[in-house]
């Protein structure tokens, strides 16, 4: 039986044979935010189904392919669609693509997501720089035997979201006149949205926004020493903040509305990473 490291090596070797060069940065595009990938120059598309050992993406609004192309001369790979715990994958499967990215030689990661706003300062359509996270998934992708080839048994998470990347994002947002809020992202397992009582609890914990992804990916990336930037697109207000039900169509719709600002900010940040 092949272990994760050997499987990731096979997948990395496959991608190396398909891509024009090793990308410098990997961008993971959240629900409704896939349009950024279509703005990369000289794109090469790789369907997830072709990549050895990769799971397939099952969520509406996620294409399930990687687009490798250029942003101002820099080679970038963008994941149009990620893998979630609620789809039934283990967190090890859901984050396997990051093991592949690392073995391919990628050291820089931008994680984006659609999230529900908890803090009163957040409104649908806002972009929120992730300062830190709270893992409420009751699981950790590093559970199980540790493979030292990837990283240490007990990785530090003090500065999970790279301080200098955060500074770059703030500076570029200000320069472009794009409002950028900031806060703490809490990850729930999903797929049911949270209840108002859960949101009151999560607010008391110190979170500003809530979603169903990103945290396992940050943990795995930091395990391997990758540097992480996280940006949430606030697509709705979390349960109970407004007397209004939450639905996935609204999440996708708001993603489309912020696509222009979001894409502009990503290109500007990538230039300086
Ligand atoms: N993703 C987008 N909005 C969300 C919400 N309110 N709760 C959890 N995940 C979300």
C-alpha cells in the first residue's frame, strides 16, 4: 500500500508533466469565487479527475479543476473547487492536494472562502482578511501517525496567517480603494448552516465570520511550513444575525457580485508575495 507521501509524489509528478512550470503560488477559490482563475493568462486546465489519488469535488459552484496560468508574469495555480469534510472525505483526503502542492515545490498559499458574517461590522459583499482561526470541526487533519517528511508532530499555529502577507493585503486593498475588513474565522463541519444559538456561542468565542473550510487547509499548510494568506468573502449574515434563512444560492450570487474587487485584489497581492 502506498502511503500519502508516495501518492502525493505521484500526483506532483503528473502535474509537473502537465504544467508549463512549477507555480510559485497556489490559490484556492471558495464557493462562487472561481472567476479569478479565468483571468490568468496562458491558462492550462487540469481536471481533478485526471490527477492521481485526488478526490473529486461534489459541490455546486465548484468546478473541480485546477487552472495554471500567469498573473503579471508570475506562475499561479488556482483551484476552482476544494474538498470539504461535509462531503464525506476525511480531513486527510480533503487536504491531500496541499501535500501535492508542497511536493511540487509550491511554498505560498492563498486560501479564500465564502463565509457568514457574525460581527456587526460585516455586511454581505465585504472581504475579510483572516487574522486567525478557531477550529470548531472537532477534528484535525494531522490526527494519526505523523510523517516527518512533511512536518513536525506538534506544529506551531501562533502565526498561522502570515503577518507580512496580511500587511501586503492591507496595503494593496488601501491603494486600490477596496474595503478590506479583518477578523477571526471559525470553521464548522457543516453542511447544515449554524443555528442562532450556535452563532451566539461562536461570537462569544471571539470569531467574526463562520464557514466550513480553510482551517484544515491552513493547518496542513503550516505543518509543511507553507506561508498562508486567507481571505473570506462575506456572502450572508450568519444565522440569527438577521431574521432570514441562509441558502447556498445567495452564497454563490454574492460571490459573483464581489468578483471584480476580489480578482483585482488577488492580482495585486500576488505581485508582491
Ligand atoms: N458559508 C457561507 N455562509 C456561511 C454561513 N453562514 N455559515 C457557514 N458557512 C457559510
